């Protein structure tokens, strides 16, 4: 009997997330094209330095997430996607839909 539940296209979710992350990195000046322009004649160089530092931290976080998305796509290919790396249980579809690159079930989500 066919299920009435909609089928979730995890590959599409991951590809969409990857495109979004790449776009955000580009906007921050850490990707292909794009970038923040700072006026070299701006009087408050400490503000520019602070903004560049904040952009660098954010770019690092985005890059880490992008790496997790790439790893999730590999797991999708090798058939291990959707299983908790800690206990092996199937991760709930709602969790995967909300966080498609997650590696852990809800019970192991706060792992150090």
C-alpha cells in the first residue's frame, strides 16, 4: 500500500544548502566573485578591522557547515546517510529535513 507521506528529496535539500552557503561566503568575500568593499580612505580603520574580523569568523563557520554538507552528500552516495554516527539508529526524517547535514540523532546531537 503506498504511503500518503511526501517523499523528502534530501539530495535537493543538501544541494540547496550548499548553494546558499557558497553564496553567503561569496558575499563575505570568501568565495568566487563578490566580496565586501572597504573604503581605504575610511577614517575609522579600527571599525574596518573589526568588521573584517567578524566576517572572517562568520566565513569560518559557513565553511565548516559547507564541509558538513559535502560530507552528507558523500554519505548519501555511499548509503550511510540518515544514520546516527554514534549509535547507528535511523535519524528522524523531520530532523533530517530541518538539518539535512546532521550526523547524529536527537539523542546524540549535543555530543562534544
